[in-house]
């Protein structure tokens, strides 16, 4: 097994307000939050930044079944570091099973840009299918599948991990420069790479009482990449416990566990990454369209 350190973003505090325009057939919502990320580049040498996160969404309901919209978010870190994403999407929904089920088909196109890790910049196309079913008065089941194409915008080089994940990486590349022929033999050219991702997910929601509920999630993801050290299979399990002690207050606990097994690793090692996460969120609704929350 190849040891690999991967620190996920840590949001210590966030305050947000969202406003939705109720004038049909248009919806508009916005959210502004702030926090601190202990390691946005997920490198072995940690470097944290404070940030401000802005999220905007606008949707047009062409009919009861069809919605088209645009979503964009921007995460502005200190020291002139920036992440942003813009998504165009359309959703078509149809009731089935005598109203107990809802089938949704979604198409999306997205552009992601990243100054912290430029090699992650990419354009995406995605097709998603989702089916929600009411099992009984206390249980809901959701099954979804996704196919996504990721067209990376920067040069593709065959080394494992995100750029900068090993502090010796630059020194190693200077001693052993990668030649164009070696890049082609690894299945990618110098102009970028295209990955294909598939995802299958199952969510089971149980309502213990009018104020208590839980969600159990199981998913399997596969990334097929022309660079073998970037291709992986991921198994994930997660859960959420939600409690609403008062009409405008809610408390939420969540956990997440993932196992990523990569197709290949340098020097014929086996690379398996284990990721774990715990979180808590306290939220207070101001009215139907806005809320303040604190999350860690």
C-alpha cells in the first residue's frame, strides 16, 4: 500500500443567507459564506487559507416537468487564490408508480477553474438519472446514476496525486525529466487529458418522528483515465442524522467513509487511499427563504 496524505477542506464557521424570488416561473437564490480551509491543495506540506464563498443559482420552469438553469460558485481565498465553477443544466421530471415515484433526467455542462491547482481545471459534460420512491409513511428510497466526461485544460503528466502532493516532486522531475514519448506511452498527450467517471448511489431516508430523520448513503464511483495512476475505484458509505428541536432550529450530524483503490502507482506499489469525515451543523431559519448556519 502506498501511503498518501489527503486532507479534505475544513470549514470552521459559515454564515449564509439565501433569497428566492417567488415570481413563477423564475427562481433565483444566492448564498455568501466564509471560512478557513486547512489545506485546499491537499498537499503533504499544509498551507491553509481563509476564504469567502459565493453561490448563485437561477432557474426557469418551462413547464411542470422541465426546468433549465444556471449555477455558479466562486471561492475566493486569501493571497489571490481562486476556485470557480459555472454550470448550465436542465432537468426533466415525471411521476410514475401512481404518484409514489419520481423519475428525473438531467443534462449538465460545467467549467471549473482553479488557481491553487491549475492542473485540475477542466470542462465537463454529464448525464444523470435519478429515481425517488416513497416506500411507506416513514421511508423513502433514492437511486441515481451518472456518466460524466472531464476534459482537462492543462498538460497531463503521468505522476500520482495532485500536483504538489509530494514536496520532492519538482526535484524528482528535474533529475528525471518526462519526455513526450513517455507521456504518449502513458496514454495522454501534453495538451491535457479526458477522464470518464461513472457513479451509482443509493440513499435511504427514514423519519423516526416528525422532528428526527436519518439518511444512509452507499455509492460506488469509477474513474477511467488515460493516465493509469489517476484511474480509481471508490466505495463510499455515509450518513446524516437530523434533529429539529424547534420549528426554526435544526441540528445535523454527518459522517463519511471512502476507500479509493487506484489502478496503478509508481514503482509498482499498490495505492489505496482511505478518507474519513465527521461534521456538525447548526441552522436557524429566518423565514421560508433564508437561514443562518454554523458548520464544522
